[in-house]
């Protein structure tokens, strides 16, 4: 069976670029996957880990042999990278990117490549680097595509095919709308995580605060553990939309401050927040296959995740997803996801018989 693409180039082989490369290889979507990066160590890791077949420390004639090019460098570097690649690219080659800001990037790149479509997979991790790449990162992810009036219809169709073949869900919207929405659900939370950590770091009671910062604080500020340079580029490139989001949040915080003197009104705000937060999985499941979750408490000791997986595997129950919710000194919790309600209830019985506590 002929793969979807011939030679594919990944330009920037970090977590996301590496995950795309692995998805291309594992699903036999490319005849050969090449990687370019300015970091020789990243290329060495990509080759050693089998993420790609060929690596390149410089740009050259090999770029013209590509059927598909995927720009996965930090968002601030994408316009310059595009300008360097355009003279080398084949006129009929297809190009896309995975940058988290679209307005500025799309405006720069669609004028350089005749067949270009901007993209942004809503997937990631605080663990950066190609060594943390895995094809499952893209599975069931919403992948935003940002066509404009200049986008070639064939380019849009081919990139949609790529996204769907990688197991993700394409969602189209204009570039500037993407930036405004992502500023609120991704870039603003990052700035908030930075602010909360700075508040702790600058406090005279820093050591006590560090000791008291338990699961809630760690979960809320998790995104601050990602690559500082890439995150900096992300928020600076989207600064106009982000300024609007910051101003909106500033007003909401002032409203909540005033509600501290109005307990009933504050309760209404808290209940609204709970309804919104609890509805998030419903929104997700309207786009993705429905999953059935089960939370199990486990002791914090080596091998517990393996014991849970083994018990369920021996019972013929397949875990579709697994998330570590908390890890404390004496105990932790796992959220297990199953494809059907019946599998979840079977898992509940199996784990209860094995002595695990299920809330």
C-alpha cells in the first residue's frame, strides 16, 4: 500500500515535531521522514531513537525533494525559517506548521509557499524535547486549521487528510479568531502560572509556601514547567490578543475581590465556575470518542501502576488512557479511562477484589 506522502521533512524536532514524525512512521504515512534542527543533539537523539530516517544540520537541495514540509520550530522562528526554505522548496510541495500562534505566522508563510495551510495541534506536555515525543500525543487531539482566502483547496484537503490519518480531529477557523481564543485558554493560563510561581518565589515566607503548595497549586501551575524560551516566544508573538485577555481577567479578579464582602453572590460565582469546569469533558467528548473514567486510590510505592494494569489485563479489560492525578507521600490516585461503561464496571469489580480503594 502506497503511503499518503513520499518524503516528509520535519523542521524542528522537539516534542511536537518528534511526535508528528513518530505518527507518520507508526501509521506508515510517509515513505521517508527527514528532520532538520539547529541543535545537533536534538538530531542525534531523533536518529538514535528512531524518530526519523534522515537528519540534516543544514538546508540544501534535499528540501526540494520533499512532498510535505512541517514547520515545528518555536513560533517566533517560523517566519525566518520559512524565508530560508522557500527558495529551496519544490513549487508543488505541501507545507504546514504546528505553531501555537497563527495570525502573524500565516501572514508570513502563505506568501512564501503556494500550497500552505496553517495548523495548530492542541496537544503538548510540560516535558519538552524529542526524547519525550510519542505518536499518542496527537491521538484524539483537536488540530486547528486556519485557511484563508489565499489557501489552495488541494492544500486544505491534503492537510486535513494528514491530520485525520494521524488520529486527530481537524477544526477550521480564521487565524485571528484562533489567536484570540487560544490567548484565553492557553496563553493566559501560562502567564497566570508564571505569576503564581513568582509570587511564591518572591515571598519572605518562600520556604513555608513551597512546603504548603500541594496538589492544587501544582496542578494549576503545571504549564510553567514547560520550555521557558518556547513559551516566551508563544506569548510574545500573540501579545495583542493576550493583552485583551489579561485586561478581561483583571476585571474579573476585581469583581471577585468585591464579592468577598457578598458571600451569597460569591457562592453563585463559584457555582457558575463549577458548572463550567464540570462541562469541559462534555465539550471534549462531543468531538472525541466517549470515554468512561474510573478513579482508583493507590499506595505511593514502586510497581503500583504495573499491578493495576496487570490485574485489568488478566481480566481482559483494556485501559484506553491513564492519568496520574496526585502523588503524595502515603498515597496517590489514578484516573483510568475505558471505551465502554461495561469495561469500567468490570474494572471496578476487579480492582475492588484486588484490595484497591475506589471513591
